[in-house]
C-alpha cells in the first residue's frame, strides 16, 4: 500500500509519545518533546489514494461513500501488520478533511490539507498504543474533544491505531461514543485482529479487510521508488505481499550488503571447519536487531537451493540474482541436508522467541548447519 508509511505522521493532538497513561497528548506538548529530541520529526506529506497500491475495491467503496455523502461514523480496517491499514486510514482522513478535493483526492493546498501536513490540524487525531495498550484515559480525552465542533472542515476524523490494544474499560468507554457519535465525527479503527475487539464494537462499525498485494504490485512500487535493481525482486518476493515489510527492507541502507554477507555465510558454512564457522558469529552479534531478517534470508537461500535441485527451474528462485551461487551449491548439498538446514533455522527462530541465550542459540545453529 502507500509508501509513505516510513514518514511519521504527526497531526491533530493525538500522537503516541509514551506520555503517561494514554497515547493522547496535545500537539503543543508533543512539539516540546520533539524539540528536546525525544522523537523523530520528519517532513510529512498529505496521504492520497493514488499513492496506495492495490486495495482498489476497498478504495472505490470509500470514495463512493464520500461522493454520495454516505460516509459512516465508524470504520474498521483490518489486515496483517504492515499491510497499510493506517496509510489507508490517513488517505481517507485527508479526503474527508480537505475543503476543495481535487476529484477524489485531497488537494494538498487548502487550509485543512496544509494543517494536516504541518501536523497541526485540530480536526484530526491519531490515537496509538502507549507501551502496548490504549487506556481508558486516552479514550476519555477523545470523547471530550469529539464534542467540540470541527474548526476548519465539515468533519473531524479520529484514527485509533491497533484498536485491539484498547483495554476492556477503554473499549466500553468507546462504545458510548459509537452508540451516539456527533454527526460530524468519523472514527477509524485499525487492527491486525478483529477478535481483540468486543463484539458490541464490531457490530457498530463498517468493516473492511485489506488484502495482501501481489508480487507484481510490490515490485512495481519498489521499481518506481528505488532504482530497479535485482534486489527489488528479492524484496518483493520476501515481503509476501506485505507492503510495510517491503518498504522497510527497501529503505534500509545496509539491506543489500547484509543479504550478500548472509548468503556468503550460508554458502560457506557447509564447507568449512568448525573454528572458521564460529568466527562467523560476529555477523550475528553485529546485526542482532535484524536477526529475524537474517534467519529469513538464510532459510530462503536453502529453500532456493532445494527448489533448484528438485525442479531445475530457475524461474522459481526467490534470490533470482544469485542464480550462479545457488546452482553451484545445489551440486554440493543433498535434499535431506537442505530440509534439515531449514528446520535448524526454524528451531533457532522459535528458541530465540523464548528468550534463550542469543549467542548460544546462534552457535548451536552454526554448528548444526556445518555438520555434513
Ligand atoms: Zn485540501
């Protein structure tokens, strides 16, 4: 979906900042913190539907509601993490607040649009979890705010991100607003899982499920935003249609270097002595933060060798730019060892999720991968 997810969106008065008991704080407080360097403050652009890839049916439905003046009071956008729920919610919010929409997109120039860009539109508010939850205080503040008429637009828009993190009290509190919302209010909830929300909330909301993007859609977007290099194909494939994952990887400066390093490591580990293999631990220590990605890269590399061995179809390789290394490795590995390696990596992944000793887990993994 939209590619601007990288940029932080600071608007209205509700921006997660880790402040106190909720996730709702005034823009002024927020700016103060920013000034102290407590967070990122980046240039923000107005979100538009045209920058969103895929989700066409859903977008059409939102636009139709807008044009026929049948905008609902409450929406729920569900879908996997990184699929673009908040980006879509922001694009819809921008359209709803714009005073001179350009066809079916916000104009980007009117007062509400400019205020939105500057993160100071009082008719917009984003509520996010603070330390993992949205507490009742945040919803109460929203309820106070929602009673005040909009200042610059015909509507006021509230986005509650990761709405399933609302505590039960917060959900009960929100329910009151959903039962009798002011006529100008639009509340958009986003969630990766519908089931964290009370049935009474779900039944009062227009529900939309976001679909994964296709490989082509992700690749086209990556090629549009980044130079069309071969690693775009890998990223598009690796992302599994989750645009947030693709954008995160594509935006990471050392992604290409890391991938090369990891493929080299995975390629060498099977033909080196144990001492040389233990030396490779450094790479894991240096890139602790990216361990999930590293394990995925290794797994996909072995998967590619297996696919190459079994099908001889180069078109099925995810690491399509590493064809030569893969074909060469296919000669050295048995299918059984490749399946074993994939399993070893998966076991390491779940061990790490259980907070086992990092170094020990990685070293055991390397040792097992090294075994013939
Ligand atoms: Zn506008």
